[in-house]
C-alpha cells in the first residue's frame, strides 16, 4: 500500500475552534489546549495517510474556519477569492444564537465560488471527518476514498 504525506493549513480568526478541531481530529478528545502533535495518521483504502496540520504557508491544502454568525461572513466572497481554500468549515453549529442556516450561507456565496462548505462541531463531532475526506479526495485524485479500521 502507498504512503501519502499532506500538509494542511488551518486558517481563521481567533477563537473559532481551529485548535479544538485539530485536537479532536487527532486525539479524539475535545480540548482547546494546543497539542504538540499535529499529525493525523489515517488508514484509507488507498494506503496510509499522514496529515500534518500546519499554521504557516508551506501547505498543500487549506481548511478555513469561521463561526456561523453573519458578522463573520458578510464579505465571504472576497475572503474566499483571496485565500482559495479547499474546504470552508462553519464551526460551533451547536450554538443557536445568531445561527445562520446552510441555505443562508449558500445565498452569501456567489455562483462562481465552488469551494466545499461544511457545518461542523468539534464538541459534538458533527461532520468532523468531512473536511479531511475532501482533502484526501483532492490529493489522491479520486472520489473513492474512505476510512479503513486497523
């Protein structure tokens, strides 16, 4: 089986859940304490994958995060054009105050922006695997990627 190494840049404003997402994805625990190990080891049907979550610009993919509140995403078209993320994650979907619906989010995007968008929650693990699978599909050049248990 093949071995793949992918660097993923995680960007977004302060306190939107980037560290919590990385920790939950790697360790399975919900915490906002910075973890020294930012590498996810992943067994897929295409081989072993190591995803290194980085915070500098030497990455091959990016995941952008924001909180699902209107004041954070009113200029989202400009932001997406500047950063060109592979995936956009709207976090803290379990907070009901000022929450936008997925339809509201789609209305804010122009038709020419094809970036995949997911509502996620590190706390409840809602849709947590979808951003990683999206990046794997892109880098392995196939839609036929899935988790394999050891």
